[in-house]
C-alpha cells in the first residue's frame, strides 16, 4: 500500500472505548503506510489459546542458570501443543518460513538481573535454523545497546545470528523509522512523536516476542504487550512521567500499529525467572522469583491476562498490595525500590483489557483455553 494512513484513536473501536475509564483518553494520531495482513499476527491463528509448560528442572534457583536440554524440550512441547502438529519443525513452519527475515524481540530493560534468558533466546534461534531459516536472517533486537550488551547473548547464540540495538546511545534516533510513528501529547512534552524501530518496518518479515514475567510500577505488569509495544518504539517513557500515567491506552495503541501487529506472529513468554515487585528492574534480590515455566501463544492479551494472575498471586503471598491498587497514599509510604507496599505511579494493569478492546486478543478468562504441560 503506497498511501499513508492517519488514524485517530481511541475513536477507532467501540470496544476499546467501552473498556476505557471515564477520563478522556489521549488523542492518538497513527501514521503508517503499511496495510494489515489478511490475518494479523496479533491475535493470530490461535486467539484465546495459551500453552503453559512448567519444568522445575529448567532453572537453578540458586545461581539462575538454565538447563539448555530442558528449555529445548519446553519450547518443542509448547509449540506442538499450541499448533496440534506432531513434529516441532512443522509447528515452527506454521509461523516462520525459511525465506523469512526474523526478529526476536528481547526484553533487556532489567538486564542482566532479569531479561529474556540467553538460553531461551539461543534455543529459539537453534530451532529456527533447524527448520531452514539461515542464521544470517535471524536478528535479536532491543532498543538500547548497553542493556543488550549486559546480557551477553553472543556467548550463547549460534554462529551467524545477529544482535542489534536501535539506539547505540540512550535516546539515539537513527535506528527508528521517521515515516511510521504515533503522535500524541501527554503532558505538554517537547517531543510528542514515537517512531517505530526501523528493522520492524523495513527489514523483518516475522517477529517472535520473548518477554519475561514481570511486575511494572506504572503498567502493573510487563508482559507480551508492553514488551512488543514499548520495546519497538522510541520515546515511550514519557507516558509515565508523573503519578497518573497513560500506560493504560498507550501500550495497546502502539502494539496495534502496522506492520508491528501483523508481523508479530508468536509469543513465547520466558517465565523461568520473574519479578514480583519493582519491575521492570530487580532492585532487591527478594523481588525475584522462579516460576520455571514458559507460556506460548499468538494472542498477547490472553497470555498477559494470565500473567496478571501470576503476579497478583505472588504479591499476595508476599503480603504486597495488589497491582490494581490505585491509591497514591501508598506512594508516600516508602521507597518503591525497597518496599512492595509503595507505588511510584497509579498502576494500569487495565492496559491488557484495553488492548483486547483494540482487537489484539482475548481478555475474558472464560474464553481463554489453557493447556497445561509438566515436564
């Protein structure tokens, strides 16, 4: 498609507006020249379907080292259960063809303490290569170079697989597409434009999203949606500069932008290790935990809906306030970095439901099919 589309959100969908709060939402202007695929990758061919593969032996809780053999089997079993195929190579072929140029969206915002585990990322690359994708056609990407470097992915990845960061220095813009962006003024900031990662719009034909299981001080949780949205655009932290944030609507709005929505064809949530407070960073050792599981699907909303329950259950067990607690009285109780009953922002876990209203997936738990596998 050669023409350029200008969309004003949230006027785009009745469902999204129904999910919104009474407060007036920001006025988004989406500028993209890319048409959606006949079947966009989100929610993809399996809306509402999630596979949870749990393996206690997948990670050593003492030193954080993952077992590559167990991780490999988790990925194979997750894809087989998701697709119904009998051979894991055939399962991969449901999403990725040998001639695809594949982006693996890392989550390195808390690296090196918490990130997409290098063993998980390496195994995804190995299995892609086994299905016929050349190593040179696989790129692991993230926004900031220093975060990627701290995770030491080259020590694990197969030879020839690329690692790329959009910004060699913090807030550098050369790695972003000037023609594809979301325009919105949240707080009267000087720069009101968020441009998409250049590789997403200009190079990748398919994207695999590999988020972690994390609490987030502003968004409530960091899962599939926040990782693929905020991790694929420039100038996004401006949405949560003050106590009241715009994460509620901004995350889903970014995730729905083409070609990101159509090209993100698979969600593999790395839940070997998670963060139950202080996310996206691990400020204290006690805030880390080890779910020792991975979630598979094409529907980011359904996976994140289940993630909310996982984080909430852990926070409750630790005596922490709910991610749905909106009282800023807790913002003055203590240091958010140390106290799980303190907040920096009014959290917005409702961003998951809002994204569902934009058509990105299934939020209603009664309509989510969960397949459990234990190894």
